[in-house]
C-alpha cells in the first residue's frame, strides 16, 4: 500500500515582538513626572510669566505700560548710546558677583571642613551660629552695619570720645559693599559646601592614605572632586544672589 503524506496548512508566524510591559523604572519616572507637574506650573506662573511680561514691556515707550499701542525699539537703541552708563553698572554687578563668589569659596571651605572633620560635637552649635542671622531681615542686618560705620556713628563716635579724629569714612565704598555681601551670603555658600564635604566617604580617604597618598594628594584626587557638587551649588547660589544685589 502506498503511503500518503498528510500536510496541514501552517498558520503564518508573526515576527513582531510582544509589547514590552512597563518596568518599575518607567513607573517611577511616570510618577515623578506627575508629582513634579505642580512645581512646573508654579515655576511657569511665578517665574517664566513675569520674565515674558518684562520682555514685552521692554518694547514699550518709557514711562508707559502700553506695549501694543506704543511699540518701539528706542529702549534697545539706548543701550548702545555712548552716554549710557548701563554697561558700567552691569560690569560692576559682574565684578561684585565674581569677587563675592571667589572670596566666599575661600572663606567657607575651611569652616565647612571644620564642621565635618574638626569641631566634632561642637559642629551643631557652630552651625546654629551661622543659621541665626538668617532669621533677621537682610536689610535690618545691613542697616546695623550702616549705623556702626556711618559718620558720627558707633565707631566714629567711640574713636572721637577716646581722643582720636574719628573713624575712616569707608561706608558706601566698594570694599565695604563687598564686605557686606560676604557677610550676608556666607551661609548660602557654607551649607551646600558642608553637605558636599559630608558626602565624601571616609573609607576612600583611609584607602588613599593606606596606599601611600599624602595629604595634598588625598585632597586633590579624592576630597575635592567628590565635594565639587556641593561647592558648585554654593558658588551658583552666591553668584546669582550677588549679581542681583548690585543690579
């Protein structure tokens, strides 16, 4: 008997991959996007919208707020006027901001290092001493400086009472302005820098020391790179605050 082969039609096989199931990471990202939506809306309303309004008003005539009725480019042309001192004011603002940022980095780093490695149980007390001035208005603190250094003020009157000619008239001079900015913005540099140094693992420092690295090498290769995020945050904060203070 001859054998017969039975052939059954086969269904076409689809090569398309099945849709991937959402992973835990994707779910977290989606949750984070939803949670950050209120903050994004707040920034859009409270930060971006005022900037757009100011940019629109820059095209209005001086001393008017009618942008669409009095559109003009005179304000931008005035910037390049040789008699306009706006560029000088801008350069002064940049200079004070850079000087404040650089000097505060040099001043705050030893203090931050002491809070993490030296002061021990006194670190909390020292931190509180730097936090207390933040509870007083910046204008009130600076006005106290004015009363101290002004002519016939505390310093000048005390020196005259002791028989001297009086104190130096340094108020409203660039060095005094810079000193006031250093005093006001020191906490904004100190605390991010302290947090950055606190994130440096002590195990890495001990390992580098065991491998023969000296103190300078440990600071340059281990501590400074790992603490750099906190240092950069502090420098960014003080630069932004400084450039806005003298604008």
